[in-house]
C-alpha cells in the first residue's frame, strides 16, 4: 500500500466505493506502520511477514476500527474479522485473528466487554 497512490487506486475502481470503505482504506494506509506495531506487539510469537497476507490485512483493518471507530462495537469488529478469516484464509486463521484482536481490544478499548 505504501507504494500505491490511494487516490489513483480509488479513481481506478469501476464504481465509487461506500464512504466507510474509503475511510477504512485511507485510514489503514495512513497508519499502516502504527497498526503493524500494535499487531506485532500482540502477536509476539508471529512476525508480520510470517502471517498469511489475508490475516495481516484483516488485523490491520480491525486494529484501525478498534483505534479510530469507537462507534463500532468491539464484538462487531472482532466477529467480522473472524468471519472473513474463516472464509478467506487458513484453517487456523480465525482462532489466531480472534486472539490477536481480543488482546488489542483489551488495550485499545479497556472499558468495553466483548459479549461472546
């Protein structure tokens, strides 16, 4: 993402994306290094470059939502990321994504309780 111009990527799409999707895309791109640090600190036994690419991107996206979108409940952020991991990544990814995000949520939104 760092090598691509986000404006060009968005302009090249066949139809305009939803505003929330644009916010996520630009926000994750703008804060990628910080998000990577958060994810790496929570997944100490897994280096970012060893993670499946889908997991890495899902974790960045969810970390951004946890940090920047307090209007989106923790449970929703985690559940959506876990479901996407189940559908698009490895057999073990959903458990890994769930664990990393639960730890991130405890740090980023300590007052919220995950109702699951």
